C-alpha cells in the first residue's frame, strides 16, 4: 500500500549551480530544488495541516474519508495514482475544497476521528535578500 509509505530525504553537498536570492526566484524555479540564500526574517511555528480526515456517522455506523489538496501540496498537477500504484495519465491531482464535512450526503451528523486522520507538518518561512547582495540604491 503506497499511501502508508513514508520517505525521508537528506541532501548533502551543492543543491544547484549557485545559490540564488529571493529576487532571482521565478516561475522557472517551480517544482525544482533550489538553494535560496537570504535572511529568515519571520518563521512560523510548525503546525499540523490535515491531509486526510476520517469521519464516523453514528446513524449508519460507517466511516467516511476525505482527501485535502491545497496549493502547497507537491502532488498538485501530477497524474493520479490508483490503489495498485499505477499512474492514471488522464487524471490530474486538483485542488480540493477546504470545507470540513459535518454531515454525510443524507444529512446525518458526522463525528471527526482525529486519531485516524492524517496530518503533515506545515511551516512558513519569510526570506529577505541579504543586505550585502542587494543592488546599489535598493533596499533588500
């Protein structure tokens, strides 16, 4: 089952040809591993972000699962993978609604099973260009 496999990657050595500053980042950097050189001016705490929620309906005694894909998901825009691990080239991972279900399709109340739901760590880092690298006469 591919959904229960966790992979951790550690990188050592040079990441890209040369480090770039926030000013040089562009659309060509999307979906690529780049080395960004700058000063972290604001760092949020690590917060859980729901990836899959599990809900229980006491009336029907059924569980319901819902997947969540937002703009930060690395699988966004890639082909969908079925249960056997094969890519479905005619289907692409799309953004999903962020609404959290409180009722099933028949109007029965749903209870969230927090222990069965899946979360991922999420953190925001705001980088600023290093003052010594800023162009002459411009603020970082």
